[in-house]
């Protein structure tokens, strides 16, 4: 987690108003999370931090591509993502207050920084489609043709031509009876 130090923003020294931050996300970022759905990608995060008297509003803009393994042919293929998310962090005097929700997180009076790495990681993983197929529109050139042919031969499904070539004429009479 040492490499995630750059994603910590100290807000105590910031003046009230808007502040811009930029982060580059690559393979090193995803390696810090043990069970990450995404293992590689090239993303640019534009973060606008709006510090107010009682809260901080974080507006995330994440653009780039992530690489996924196809569920069919197992080859890596890129998916373009464009994510816009917002997170609100409220200041609260009571340190025992655990009122974090999906949209609002609580910052105690002894806290002085926000770690945005888990938020960025979560937003990227939420953008991952449930099924990873490189045959999706715009990604067909990534499909591994050799793997697809191998899967077809191992599936045990013969094409109609192969069945006709291997057909024994003695079975034709039985097939006709079965159709009736």
C-alpha cells in the first residue's frame, strides 16, 4: 500500500474553494488490491475537490481503458471507460459517529486527509461489465480465433456435414421410424 500514498489528499491546508488533482492509474495501482477484477489499464483521473465549511465534495472524472480477460477465448482485450462520480465527505465533531453511506462519508475532527484510492478502485470496478466478451461491439479484433476453433472441436458438437459423412446407412431406416 506504500505506492498508494500519492492518492492521499491532505485537506487541512487547503483553502475553501475548488482544487484540481490528477492521477494516472496503471498496472501498479491494480496490483495493490489483491482480488481486483481489473489487472491492467491506462486511466486518467481528474478530481475536483470542493472544500466548504462543513463538507468536501469530490467530483471524479475517470477516462481511459481497462484490460479484461474474455470469458470465451481467454484473451486480453481493452474496454473504454468514462466514469463520472461524486462523493461527499462531511466534517463531524463526534468521532464515534459512523454514518458513512454510499454517497456520504464522515470525517472526524482528528482526520486531516482523504485517501481517494479506494474510491477510484471502487468506481473502476463498478464499470466492469458482468460478462467479459471480446466479441462486444468494437472489440472483435481481439478474439483469439485459434482458441475459438479449439473450443469448437472440444465441445463435442459435430457440424451437420460431419454427421452426414459419418452416418451409417443402416441407421437411416431407424431415423425415419423415429420421425413418424
